[in-house]
C-alpha cells in the first residue's frame, strides 16, 4: 500500500469536511448480487461463443461466484434463473451455496424461451399458454422458498410486433390476473420485483414497457410488489436517476439490474459506457438515506437489492464479473464523498454553479486509496483482479472443457 498516497487522500477529504470512518463503514456494508447466468456461455441473437472452463451445472456456477465474493468481499448472494438453473433438489443447491459462503438470491422466472410463448406468456390469447406461464411463476415462488430467497424478480418479454396484432387492454388484464395470483403465493417476508423494458423482443409494444407501468402494476398488487430498474432498459437519453428519485419517494424502488448500454439493451459491464449516470444513481439513493424527514423512504433505500445483469459474450466470465462489482463499488464510493452540507446550502441559495460543482467534485475524486484501505481492513487483496489471475483458479477450471451451461 502506498501510505503517502493514502495520507494525501485522507488529508484532502478532511479539508472537504468528509468523515472518512463513516464512509468506510458504509462501503464495507455494500452488497452486489451476481447472476448465475453471467458465469455461463451467452451470446447475441447471432452467436453464442463457447469458452473453455465455463460452468457445466448450477453448482459450478456457484463455485465461480464464490471466487468473486472471496476476492471482493461484496457478493455473498447469487441470483438464479429457472429453468437455466433447474435442479432436482433445491435444498442441495442451497446447501452447496452455503458451503461456499454464499446464499441464493433472487429467483428469476423464464417466460421467453418456450415455443409456446411466441405470442406471449401471461398475455397470450391462448388460455392454456397463460396457465402454463402462471404455473411456472408459482413454481419459481416455491423454489425461492426452498432455497431461502425472499425475492422473485420478473422480467416479462410479452408484447407485439404490429398494430392490430392483439388487444392491448385485454393483454393488460391478463397480465394483472397472472401477477395477482403470483403475488398471493408469496410469503409475508417475500417481494416481487417487477422489471420493465421499452422494446425487444417485441418491437411495436411491450406489455410492461416502462417504470410507470411497472409502478402502477406494483401499486395494484400490494406493498410486497416493487419496481426493478435495469439500467439498460430505457430509450436513449432517459434520465434514469430521475426515475430512481421518484420511485424512492414513492417507496417502490425494489432493486437494480446493473449493466451498461450504448445503443439498446447492450448488457455491457456496468460503468463502462456512462459512469456518471451510475454515480448519479447512487447520489439519489444516498440522498434518500439521509432524509431524516422520511423514515419510510430511508427504509426503502436501505433494502434496495443491487444486482448485476450482464451478458459477457466476449469477456472471460469471472474477471468480467469482478470488474463489474468493482465498478459499482468505485462509483458508490465517489457518491459517498459528496459534501452534503455544502450542497444543501447551495441548493437553498439556488446557486446553480456551486451545486453542480459540488456533485462533479465528488465524481472526480480518485477513490482507489480509500478502496485499498477498506479492502485491507476487510482482509481482502488490494487488487482483486490481479489476485484472481494469480490464484490458479482460471487454470484449474480449464479441465471443464468447452461446452458449459448456456442460455
């Protein structure tokens, strides 16, 4: 560790009025869930690139995820996708996760890969297809209970490609009926997180197209239904942090699927395309956590589920996941360095330039010295990526060969 560099960093933060001990404790509590499917082979609509060493089973996916948590200290839970991660004994899967120092996180139903779902799943005009889809949702609720998860995370691919193809309002009613039955199957401590996406795979309309539709649906279902924000699921130019602020204030922000996008739902490594957006999202969340006037909003912010959802098509899987987790940590750390009192004064004075400068000043901080201190105090390697490449694990898993589990 470069002690001189750290001393300079600490002195600079003290001069800015930042309480570093509080910042460090908050950083140590940050948890980022990784997705099982991020460790398997995946691809675009054109090609799945097979890689050596990719997991062949859900159990091996957990073993790879354990490496990410061991080196970063931030990823103790793993989201699963059914049927991609379907096993005969979910109790055994849970025990395997626990033996690795992990737990099973969000359970994600799959309502988009069956041939029956060509024209929709829970919004299909065929009642038997709708029943099949609802039964799958109920199965996922039971799987969540079996693995000890308190979150079912739903993305609905249903939609149409052409005007007149289907009755949009009727599909809305079918969707609400299906989600109501799913919601009623939840235990009292469980949550249903509703994701949205404005296009793809449907190109004319999507049945859950934006955060407003997801929010409205959650309101109708009840307090255990919340909105999940996927950072890649918006039209170009969307102010995602504005959406975050509104959902926080309405106490309906349930979680995130972090990734990056340049054009559409690119599913690139989070923080690589527009890192300022990621920072500004955390700015809104931390502002809500500081809002002593609204304890209920604080509670909403405290239980946000931070999850990665990315498609590592050309990157090596485990290093890509480590980079994803570290990028989230980096921009969360930068947001923790906002000078809140000075910002509040500038906002009250309507000093536009001062307020903007205070936000930008935090974004431009070099937080690597801070992260090195936090990792040292947590007993973690200062450079998790380097530690992974030196661990020998990448060489060990080559014996799995090519042709692991894929989407």
